[in-house]
């Protein structure tokens, strides 16, 4: 009985992206450029918010944490994928795989909560503008962000602890470029019914809370705008909420493709492409969405550029 509870597998084999060996170099350069752009773009957002006092508002406070989460989320999977492509060493230790799953779940969950918090912030700003400073005070903003991180830590820890109690006996091949929780459950020779039950129930609660908060906030925003419709109010609302809505559709769109429309055995390629969109492309596009559509961010970037020119 004690031997059955022990995991026989000491490492896993990641099959990686389904690309030909002669194309490895080109894809390595592509994903390296995308990862560096993701890291630099999101870190630049954090730097601008730190340096420009005009950006010390609740919206940009939440945005700085979203940028930190995005660069961390991308860093969980992409560097390991790049190393595998460069060295052709596709194995990952059991402990490394478990750690990757923990941080993957952590940052994915933080993203969900932060997008919901940012939607609530926009609801207060548009529907209750006179009470915005009173409602979205610093203590509440810190509490919302801290709660997002703590709940996400508990979410990731729960699934990780349930996973390490499983046994992996023979097959150690993961048809992916990172350790996905669902892929490991399929490899386990233990009973995974409890794990699957927790995944469906707990993930459903998290998605329901975050999605309902987002949709509820925007329903109230729409009702407030169209109660006394005017072109000026609609344009102002779109400029305020457009970036957030773009990120929400991009994030939950790829999330739905990966987890709510699972692929069959004959469409693993589509599953991997959707995962690349979710883990690589979405964190890459977020800085462009918030910088190109945001007047304050572009102004802060111009001030930083002038400061650097003056120093030189």
C-alpha cells in the first residue's frame, strides 16, 4: 500500500510544439522575440505607473498588478519551452512539473480576479463618479488586490496538493509544451475522480464570480450611459472601458477554447495553438492595448522619453 502511494515517475517528457526540426530555429527566434516584448512591455507599464504621479489612481494600481501577473504568467511556460527548442532536452523533473503547474494556476487565477476588480472599478467610476474617491479608497484597493492573490494562492495550492498524492506509473509523455494539469491527470494510474470534481466545482465558482462581476458591471455601465444618451458620454465610456473590454474578450476567449471546448485526439494541434494564444499572445498584446488606446499612458511614455533624452 505504501509503494502504491509513491510516484514511480521521476520526470516527464514534454513533446513540445508540433513543428519540424528544420523549423526550430525560426520558431525559437519568433517566441524569444515575443517573450522579450511581453516582458519589456509589461515592465514598462509598471515603471510608468510608478514614475508618473498622475497614474497613481485605482485603475492604474490594478493595471500595474495585471502587468506583473502577465509577465509572470508568460515566464512560467515560455522560457522552459525556449530551452527545450534550443537544446532539444524535453524532459522536466517531477518537482519542476509540479512547480510549473502551481505557478500557472496561480497567475491564471490572479488574472481572472484582477479583470473582475478592474470592471468593478470602471463601474464605480462611471455610475458613481461623485463618490468614486470615497468608494475606491486606498484601503479597499489594497484589500481587493491582496484578496485576489490570497484566493489564487489557495486555488493553486489546493490543486497542487491533490496532484502530488497521485501515482504516475508508466507513461510519462505529455503531449504539450508545458505541464498542464489536465494532461497529468490523464497520465495518472490513480483514481482522479476527486481531482476532476474539485476542478469542475472550484473552477466553475471562480469563473462564475469573475465573469458575473464583469458582465454585471458593464450591464450597469450600459444602463447608466443610455439612460441619458449622448455622443460625448458614449465616447468617454468607450475610451475608459475599451482597453479593459478588449483584454477581457481576448483572455476569456482563449480560455474558453482551451478549457471549455476541449480537443479530441485528432485535434491536439488546435489545442496547442489555443494554449499558445492563451499563454504567449495574450500577455504580449496587453501592453499594446493599454498603451495605444490610453492617452495617459502615452503621455507618461512621452515624459519618460524626454527625461531619458535630457539625461543623455
